[in-house]
């Protein structure tokens, strides 16, 4: 029996799908910002001569890099709501799934951003720190004013690539029944009995967005290599 495709459900569901896309983009943006900030601190701690800080950062990175993301999201889906309701005395019916997903993604991605940033810091010649020290800068000033600006310039393509991977991974929030773009497409397809069409459409959208962004990153990388 041949399957007959029917794409008529897609035009009418675009507003609902767009709402799901906004959730995916919101999670991505928050996770990227928090991931880079917290990842930078982790990278600096891991490179620190203070052993407890280095051990903590190494343990954090190794822990999150050794656990599947879907499991981390499931843990935060089960744990974070209880913590937030207890800490802020929230109504038991308050929906904190989006907050849980953001926290889970941000903490998970921080481990990966930390390794990217650590490699970027180590790519800066050590003589830069010595020169900054000779000018009277403290270690913290040298890192903030000399090392990190150069390191981030070198890391821009990798940071953007990781952001693209993160956007793709947002589809895993289905474990918390959150209606991101993929979840919205699945719900519409299941409702209308056109699951194949909606999932193909969702896959096409992911492909177009991620491929286009990848090409932008590649061009940026080539331009930076020629400067």
C-alpha cells in the first residue's frame, strides 16, 4: 500500500510551529550566554594553579561530558521544579519546564564551552602573560585585557559551531513534554494524523537553518585565517 503524502496541515499550523521555534531559540540563546560565561570561569579554574579549583573544574567537565544530555534534562525536569517551588514558594501548578530545560542545557553546555575556551586560552603564547606582567598587570588583569580577547577571537568559529549543535539538541526537551519546534511539529502531526509530513518538514527546517549557519561559520573562519 503506497503512502499518500498530504502537506495541507502545515500552512495552518505555522503559527503554532513558530511558537515552538521561539522556545527552541530562547533555550539556545540562554544556554549559549550562560554556557560561555560559566565555561570561561571553569576554564580559568581548570588552568589555575590552585588545586581545589582545578580539581572542581575538571570534575565538573568530566561529569557532564560523560552523561548523555537527555539524561541530564530528565534529571533537571524532575529535580529543578521541586527546588524552585520550595525555594520561592511557588504554586504547585506553576509550569517551570522551560526554566528546568534552560538550566539543564546551560550547565551541560558549559562543560563543552569550557574545553573550547581552555584550548583557546592555551593557544595564546605564554609570552603575552609575561609581557603583561612586565607592564605591571596582575594575573587577572592580564587574562581579562590580554589573553581572553585574543583567545575569544581564535575561538569564534568553534563557539558558533557549538551553538549550532546546541540548537539541534534542543529537540531533546521532548522528555519534559515541552513544545519546542520539534515537539510542536510532533504534536501537530499526531493530532492530524500526518506525523510523517510534519517530521519531514521539521527536519527540513533544521537542515536549512543549521546548514546555512554552518556556511556562515565556514566563511567567517576563512576570513579570519586570511587576516
